[in-house]
C-alpha cells in the first residue's frame, strides 16, 4: 500500500486525462454490455416467429431495430474505447515521465557518500530498467484494472436485471478466483524482488566491464569477465524462472474458477429455461435468449480477472521496480543548513579533523593545516594517505566526523554549499567530456559565457590551437570516445576551469595522464592563472610542485612534514626520500 500511495501522488498532475478516460469508459462499457442483451433479444424474436406468436413483418421490423441498436453500440464502443486507450496511454506516459524526472533529480540531490554506497550500475538500472518495468506494469495492469472495475459494476447490474438468481451464483463463486490469485501472487513476490535485484547487479557488471574494457583486453581477461557475467546471469535466470513459473499459475487457476462458474451458470440456466413457467412468481423467468445473454455476462464478469491474471508477471515486476524506485526517492537529500555566503576566500583552516569512510578505516585523526589566499599549496604523499579526502572535505562532498573547517574564520557548515563551491574550481585526474560541442563542454562551468570569453580561456589553457584544427572548431561534436587524446581532453577540462575563474584552484593529479610536452603547456598556463589566486595541487610527480609556497607531506592520514621544496630536501626526511626515488 505504501508503494501504491507513492504511485497515486503522480496521478494529481494528470487529473484531466483520468477524468476523460473514466467518462469514455462510462460510455463504451455499458454499450459493450448492451450488445449481449440485444443479441439475446434477437434470439427471442426468432423463437417467437417459430412459435407463430408474431407475424413475419413484425419479426423483420424487430430484427432490423435490434440490428441498428447493436450496430450503434458497436460504433460507440469502437470510438470511445479508442479515445479511452489514447487518454490512458497519455496518462501513463505522463506519470512515467514525472517518475523518471523525479528519480534523476533525486540522484543529483543525494550526498556523494550515498551515491558511493550504491553500485552505479544498479542506480542506472533503477533509472532505466525499473522505470520501464513500471511503465509496462502500469499499462498492462492499470487499463485492465480501471476498465475492469467499471465492467464488473455494470455487469452486476445487467446480470441482476436479467436474472437475480444466476447473478447471485456468479457473485458468490467469483471471489474464490481472487483468493487463489492473491495466495499465488503473495508467494511469488519474493522471486520478483530477487529478479529486480539480480537485474541491478547484472547492470553493474556490464557498466564496470565497459568502463574498463581496455584493462580487460590488455590482461586477456575476456574469458574471466564473461564467467563473472555468466554467473550473475544464471542467478538472474533462476530468479526469473521461479518468478515466471509462479506467476504463470495465476491465469490457469483463475480460468479454472471462472470456467467452472460458466459451466454452473449454463447448467442452472438451462434448467431455469425448462422450468421457468413454474418459477415465474420468484422473478426468475428466463428465455433462451436470456440464458445466452447471461452466459456472455458471466464471461464479461470474469474477463477482468482473467486479463489481470494474464499479465500478473508484468504487474508484479512493475510493483517491485516501483519499490526500488521509491527506495531512492525516499533517501534523504544532501542537507545544506548553511546560510552564510562568501564572495571570496582569504583563508582555509582545518582544525583537529577526524574522519573515516563508512565507519571503517580512520583516515584522519586530529588533522591540522592552513591555506592562505594567493599561495600555491601542494599535498603529497603515498597512495591512500588522504590527499583526495582533504579535497572532498573542502568541497563538502563529505563532512568531518569531528573537528571543524574554517573558511574566513567561519565554520564551513554555516556556509551555503553552492556559495562555497562557486569559489572553487577543480580538475581531476580522470577527465569528463560529455556528448556535445566543444563550446558546450567548456561553457559547462559558466553557461552564460560569451564566445570571446571561451576563446580567451582556451588560449590561457593552451588548447585554442588544437580546437581550431578540429573539423568544425568550437562547433565540433565530441564525447569521451571521440578520438581526442587524454592530454587534449585534460586541456579542455582546464579551459573549463579557467572560464569559471574561481578564487581557489584545485588540481588533483591533473597532469598525470598527459605527456611531458603537454604537461609543460599546462604548467605554463596554470602559472599564469594561479597568480593572485589560491591553488591546491595534488601530485605524484613531485617535479611539478617544486615552486609551491607550502608543501604538506601526508602519511597514514597525518601531516608528517611541511615547508617549501628546498626546506624539505634539507631535512632529508620522508619527502626527500620520496623526491629522489623518482629520479633513481
């Protein structure tokens, strides 16, 4: 019910389509049910002419009238059922669009630590596969359920109008079909839940493999990669097989009940036709045409149950996917209690910072460091010492477990995240180029920038010349697989950062993926850009940070040395060993 309540809130934006589809159903459903009634009358008129109770001309006139009525009903059914289907499909598609928008918006508003705690392939599966499953389940189930409820209500009216005794028999026995369906669906739900989970795991494996396809091929790991995929695929197959097996029991079971009811109605109806003359005082007088009509009403009454049970697999898959979507929608968003805005950052100070990821390994214990405006500060140390974690804390992707980070002597928790991040520009080791033009990629950091501003940023980043050589210059469409070298992509990312023109520049291994010549170009551009600005550089190549005003040397989550390049070499400590080891 919680999942259904979650779904129903999306109905509010499509009330008009819901009302119009309901009105259409109120037209074509009664017309559909009138056809069996009129067909029965045609048979009864034929019986009257055989028994010579009416003249041939009266017979012809009555038959023509009934044929006209039946034709009119058929035309109304065709027209209004088409409109009904159209409105329902529009209604469903609007709901799906809104769910997909909310889900993607939610993912963008979640804290980084929540994103990191989920398999990325599983999140993609929820955005695509699960939303598609909800769409299929809704279209399969909602139309049948919506139309079925109206059909059942009108069918009950027609049945009791035709013969109250047979109507009572149908009404008493039909719930057995619902009960059996409920038991089977309840038992099989766990398999559909497992199927949805295995689908997410499989998506994660595929995403992981495609993101690292070069590594897989270089190590000749294709067979092992396939074995891993095949193992997960077998789990999905087993879960899917059990889910489909259980769900396939629903339709035969319900049809057994409904066909049994049909047989009972036919048998009792035949007896009532024979003995109707003796039972007229009970109001159960029945004709041959009447029993024919009633048998069709019996089918109409059980039809919604049969149709819904026929697509129970899609409905259950959709409901489990809806639950997985709701799990993400219900997650707490990235809370920002900060109210203060900063226009520029003069000083950053980390005081007694303690931090750990996921309550496991402690990264920092009482970490202290200071970054002053206009200085070039470098963070060096072995892998896993906490260099990138400091950046994550500064950008508030994560918050420390204890201690405080002061920005201009203001606790960063009191500063709006958007204001804080507006003052920071970051270039990572891994470049990010999205599908679009070169211009769009660079303007990502400043959408309202003019072309001249973009060109100026590109000249400072030393990438203007290679952009001009592209087939359409700044209008060339590129993506991460467009054939640009790592160095060229990194230069575009740096141009993006230069366009933003923030107070503080963060370079996290920004030159590790480029050749020496490109690194020289980047270094020259960065030297110009960093004048008068604060820069934080993380680098394994210590030759790139020799000109830093202050170098913090980290090891095991603690600062063990600090000073300028020459000072640290004279100490002949850890930094000195690290530096000279790169030249041996």
